C-alpha cells in the first residue's frame, strides 16, 4: 500500500510506502532533507506536518519533545504514515546539489588491493550498461552479509567511471564490517550497496580556490572531488593538505606528487604526525592543521575548505581555519553522527561545523 | 523517474530578503556616516553587511498573527485568574515578596530593553540586524506590559506592588537593574547588543527566567507561569539573535575580537552581580523552593556556558574573566544579600523573614561548604537577639554602595568568606568604592561614565539627612504596610483571613 507524500516548500509529491520513513521516501525520490543520525536522536531532520498524521516510532523524547509533537513536528527519519501527507521542511536551495534518486545496486567485487597495512582498496563493478550516478564526495551504504548490516563508505573514484566504483576501507579493530571486508571479502563476491548519500560535494558555483583537508581514512571523498575537478578543467588553485601517522600509511602519495608536478594549479601538502625520527621523509612533520597553517601563513581568506577525517582532526582544522579568518559559510565537513555524538553537549553557536 | 516537479516557490531566504532587507535603500543626499553616526565610534569594524545571516525569518505580518494568538490565550487566563481569586491559590503570602522583587526589578528592565533595542536598531547600518533588533524591541515592550498586567491583579489585594515605577529610579536596590540597563543603553549599539542581546539574553537568561517561572509554578501562581510561557516562546528568537550578532562581529574583522572579549568580561560580571538578587529570591523567598541558586548556576550557567565558550574558543574568545569567581561566589551571595536585606528591612518594599529551622536545614544541605560555617550562626544570633529583646534587629547605618553595580558592598573577598570587600580608588579627587575586582575593573576602564552615576544612598543622605519618613514618601514606600517583616504584616493577616473564608462552611 502506498500513499502520497508532498514536500513543501518545493511542492513536490512523491510516493511513500507503508512502513517507509518520510526521510527514506524523500531521499529515494532525489529530494534532500537535512538529516544526520537516521535513528531519531539528533533532530537534524525535524520537519512540520502540514496535513495528515504520522507515527513517531522510535523518535527520542529528547530530540522531539512532547510540545513539539503537539505542534505537529516530527523526525523524518523515524516518522511513517498511514495516509497521504504534506510536510514542510527548511530546505534552502543549493545550486550545486544535483537531484539524484537513491537506488539499490548489485555489484561484483572486481579487485581488492592493499593500499597500506591497514587500508584496502575495494573495486565494485556493476553489470554492463549500468552506472552509478553520484556527485564526487558522496557516500554509499555497503550491505554486508551475515547480519552485519550496512556501513557508510565514501566513494574514492570519480563519477565518470560510474560502472566501477572504488572504496578505501580501513580495518577498525573489533569492527565486524571492516574485519569482514579485510578478511573474508574476495574478488568475484556479489555485494549490494545503496546510494548516493550525503551533502559533501564541491560548491562549484562559488568558483573559488579550494583547500582539501584529509586525514586517516578520510581521503576518499577529497580524492574523488579533486580528480573530478581536474577532469572538468577547474582552473582555480586546488590545495590538498593530507596527513597520516607514518609514511607507509600515506596511500596515493605518489599519485598526488605526480599531479602536483603536472598541474600548475594543484598543490600537495603531505604531513606525517608520527614518522620515525631520522627517516628519509622530507615533507612536513606534525598534524594536518599545523601543516596548513604554515603553508597558508595563517590566512585562509577567500577559499572554500573541505574537511574529511577523524573528529579530532576536523575540530583542530576548524579552529585553525577560523583563526585564519575562514568561517562556517566556507567550511564543509562530512560528519557521520553516532548515537554517542548526539548526546554531547554543544552550544547552538554553529549549525554545520 | 517520471515525476512532475512544479515550479518551486521562493526559498525561505529569498522570501525573507524581499520582505525585509530589500526594503532598504541607499541614501543619495546624505552619507551613511551622517545617518548612522555611532556606527564606528566603538572601534567595531564591519566591512560587509551582506554577510549578516538572518538568525530567524519572522516578518511583521507573521509576528502579529503569532503574538496576537499568544496574547488572546494569556489574557483569557489572566481574566480567569482574577475572577476565580487566583491570588488565594498561592502557597502562602510570603511568595508575594518574590513577585514584588520581580515587578520592581525585572519588569522595568524589560521596558529598558525595549528602549535599548529600538535605539540600537536605529544605529545599525545593516538592515538585517536592524530589523531583528526592532522585532526584539516589540517583544520587550510586550513582556513589560504582560508582566505589569498580570501582577496588577495582586496589586488589588496586597501591599508593595504600587510603587514599582518610582522605585526603579529611587529605591536603593531598584537602581541595581536600572544602572545595568542604563549602562548598556548609553553604550554604543554594538556594546549594547553584546551586553543585552548576547550576555544577558543568551548566557544568563535561563538563570533569570527559569527560577522565577518554576518558582511561580511550584507556588501555585498561574498568572506568572503564563506570562513566563508567553515570554519564553520569544526567547529562542532572542537567543539566536544574540548568537548571530557575536558571530558576525567576530568574523568581520580580527580587530573586533579583543573589543568583544572585553565586553564579555564586563557584561558577564555585571550580569552575575545583578542576578544575585534572583539567587536571594530562590533561596529565601519561596515558600516552596525549586532548587538552590548554586544548583541553578551549575545547570544553567556552568553547563551551558562551558559548551558555548568551547565553541567560541574557535574564534579565539575565552571564558569571561570572572567565570571562576562567579562559581565560587554562588555559594555565598544569596546569604550575604538576604542578611543585608533583613537588617535594612525598614527600607524594602517587600517583606522579609528569617529562615526557619527547617529552612536552615535545607540551606545547609544545599550549601554544605558555606551555610553552617558562615551564615547559620549569624541567623541564629539575630533570631536569638530578637527573641530576647522583642525588638527587630535592624542596621540603622546606611550601606556603602559599589560605584559600578550599585549593590551595597556586602560581599566578601573570593576565597576569604570572612573578609568583607574593601576596595576603593581615587578618581578626579573623589573616592569610589567597589564590591569586587570585576566591578572595579569596569570602573577603571571608563571612569567618567560611572563617576557620574546617581547613587541612591548618597542621594538619601544629601537630600533627606535623618528624615527617613520623608525619604520613604519620596520612594513611594508606605511604612508599616510595604516594609519590615512578613510576620505580623497586613499581607499575612489578609491572606490568612481570605483563605480561611474560601474553606469556611458558611
């Protein structure tokens, strides 16, 4: 049984199944609603029900208070319907967001390669003639067998090679999904994924110099975004500040060296935070934010900055950028919110960083 | 996918711009500098007003619709409260002292905030900020009005509610909030918005409103609870405006950061001094207490504030200078203020009473480090002395006032709870006194501003000398009715008699 879901202020009507959440129905129709945790704790996806009734399901009573329920608010990631419904959401138009419906894909593992001692590159090939359409920087949910469930991974390859996508997956000690990928996944396996998800993509319409900050296993999105910009002939300066602990973890280092050599508008700033004293490493030693501050001489004005990496790195980079005069409106991060993050006490000073 | 996508409506931002900012114009025969003469005199540099991000998108037409609905609900409840003798549903008439303090100190402050926002709105060159400040100016006058209307019901039955407009200007504790708002209003438009829009409305507002409104709820005062709800639904807007203002100023120019930091230091300290009166109300005036002042500070001050200043650190802003001192003084301030007020109760337009044994047990539980050690012995001494002599224990000497916050210098040095603060400096041939390092710093930064302040105790001595009844008439305080102890007061007798009638069988 399906009903009609109308989304204001866009005025778009899409189908929604019984038991399907409002968020899922909207995203699958290519309409972006703000969301983060996807299980009713962070309140990012709060929308107003203009007409109709919803079931709140597992929406947390902290994320959606009683009086808000009375006022017709609901969390789109949990709310389901049993009749036609109209909602209104605080949607700002983003000229750089493409409307790409989220779909399920069936793929075959076509290649697995050890990029570093802890990171594997995994290539997933679709059937001939099929292509995965996405914006560079977006992620997919990879569905793993044995009741492991699904996990989000950013796509490391460019959209133009849509028949085969590349994921870079770091093994998390004790993590069921990443351990499965590292120890059990083999070439020829069939695997499903859903996507594309996320609002992390280059604001090409701004047409400004860009800085990418990548650390740990956060290189995938920046790499895809950089390669995509280069393919398109983007002519403003592109800088990648890329950090790992040691040289043997610094994957795709040679590729970026080669790009920097070849392209006048691409600058590569690698930094190692824990490289052994006296090794032959000649690049920066220290954290990503320190290398960036030195490289830009503490002045980040008139850039767009894209940050991807572990939370401590993101936090340090945001402070460094802000003290170097680049602020929230020009800083973009990809955040994966867990239930634990949603409990953290934050002030409402910042909305997106 | 064959989905028809109809023409999109205007985005929220575009729509709001059309209804607000785009109504502005560029002056042709006068310069911006002539029109906004105070735009740059504080040293705040604004390069690009278009970077102002509207913190909320309320237009006058939607504001009117929304507020009219709220007022309808509010006045229906106020009418019902009056018709059903709601004033007899309160726990007991001691609670009225909290309301009198609110009316004498807070409602005039709402009105002052209205004037301040209206004036600041006029000074901003950027239309986005001006429109937001104008909207808040209307809120603030509504708050003053609804509070005065709500409390006018009590004025029909009880003493001490009639003189709040005079007392704001003349009463020795009334000038504490007055000087706070006068200081903000006579500053430039950017300091005003940091003082009231950010420090007061964002950092401290919950410390003011939650205690009063939960106090009202716990003590059966439906009228006050209702204006509390009505006002609080505006607070979210006020808070987001305060946040946007500070972000905007910090982002516009690095030279703004030290200026804003100094204002945060100043206004946090001024706010904490002012809110000491709220703490006194919470710990000593509510027949049914909600939480202690120290607990309120921990929840609404420390926890929220720590999170906020962690985020502001990204800009290079640190916690206000007096932060740690404020935490320490929260253990002492309500007791010191109440001991002072009790002894000067001939000059308060509300009733006071010493804490009962039960009250004192609650206070020692809530203030385990300080109450039994420093304050219980003093209350016991006062109570014993009054029992022995049958005379009220009064302090007929007049207090020395802090030149900055205008509170009596009844507080102690941080970390030395047995040492009264004795701070004074010479300026222009005169001696000025201070209640704390924070207030002295504020004076020393702008001595001309505070040296000229009208001080109520000095005014009393100069204009009335020994003529205390003459002073009482001048401050609109009716002796024997408005002042002195609750026990034996007309308010106590009337409340008991009327309450008895409601439960009598004939």
